[in-house]
C-alpha cells in the first residue's frame, strides 16, 4: 500500500536529503585532499594501490550523489507540476511517498560512512 504524504513533507525531505548529499560531497573533497597528502608522502606500492582504490571509491560516491540528486530533482519536479496544474488547496494535497528515494539516501549514507571509516584507518596508518 502506497502511503500518502503532504506535498510539504515531501518537499522538506527533498531539501534535507539534498543538504546531506551536499555535505557528503564536501566531505569527499576533504578526504580526497588527505588522500593526495598521503600519496605525496608515501610511494610504497602497497600505499599507492590503496590510494588508487580510495580514489576510485570517491569517484563512485560522487557519481552516486549525482544520481540520487537527479532522482530527487525529478521527484521535486513532479511536486511542482502538481502544484502548478492545480494550485487550489495545494497545502492539503497529498502524493505517494518516496520510500525508494529514502532508501537510496539511507543506503548511500551507510555505504559512505563505512568507506569513511576504512579511509580513516588507512590515513591514520600512513599520515
């Protein structure tokens, strides 16, 4: 059964998720800078292999952020279209909730936090 939520609740979720994803993108920039420092100070093959692994993971996570933000934008566009098509009583209208988007954001956060923890162990060893 598809739970209904108010348009304003859906919009608030979108804003929250977008802010979180922006935070994670900034975090990736910081982690990438730390990774560059490690690479510049250590040229051992095992370190460089780990550096490359984390570089790839950071690229993947940036791509994941882009994809999730795109899905959120499409959902937000549906809300805006609904309001523009019938602005009367928009504050009382509901739409199907967005559990899929919520799951994407929560899964991303879980995966990113695991990656960050792994990177912190790696950086503590080689900084």
